[in-house]
C-alpha cells in the first residue's frame, strides 16, 4: 500500500544543505509484525524536492535481512522490493510514500532481523540528476500509516510464535 503527501515548496534558504544531505531525506520502519499486520513489514520514506518543477522524484524500497553466518545484510529478494515508485514533481518541499511487504513467518525458534534499504533518484526525463540511499532509522515522529500510531524503528525483529 502506498500513501503520498506533498508539502508546498518554501523559499530557498541561504545555507541549505544539498538534497542528498537533507534531514528531509529519511526512511523508517513503521510496521513490524503487529497483531493487525502479522508477518508484515512497512517502510515509510521521505524525499526532499529540489524546487524544480520538471524534475521528478523516485524511490525504491527493499528489505534486507541480517545473515548471522556472514555478519552482513542481504537482500530478501523480489518479493520484498517495491520497484521504482514515483513521488511526483520535485517542486514540493518534500514528498512521502511507503510500502508494506508480507513475509513468510519464521520457523519455530527462528528470528528474522530486517531493515529497509531505500534508493532515491531525482530525474530530469529518464536521466538521474542526483542519487542517494538510506537504511531505515528510528525516532521519526508523526509517521503516516504507523502501527502502532507512534511506531518508528531502524530494524524489525520477527519471531516465530
């Protein structure tokens, strides 16, 4: 499920950081295996606009799991990859979207540690003019679609019942 929010572009500040370093560029887990959404992980993302009407913004959300054997994060695969999502025109101050992924339940005695990985692109036509990436982090306030309402996390732990 995707939700989009657009906020009007504000006047440019003299000491404005580049878009790729903006505090408006973030990703968070907003749903993690809840009673209402079992075996589900939701990721919400925010992306700052450049103020340029012709630029378009795109985000690609994927889930990764922590592999204890290699001590590294690995992609879950196609079932946990949103593909490129259009956030619309870059004329806005920022835009948001999100995606939820239904996963197979862990086997008895097993726990999955999951995070989101997001790639961002600002494009002019089909050509990217800048790129960024983020892993999910917590402590984002007022996250749309969060379950429970104030939930924001960097990682999600799914444990077998």
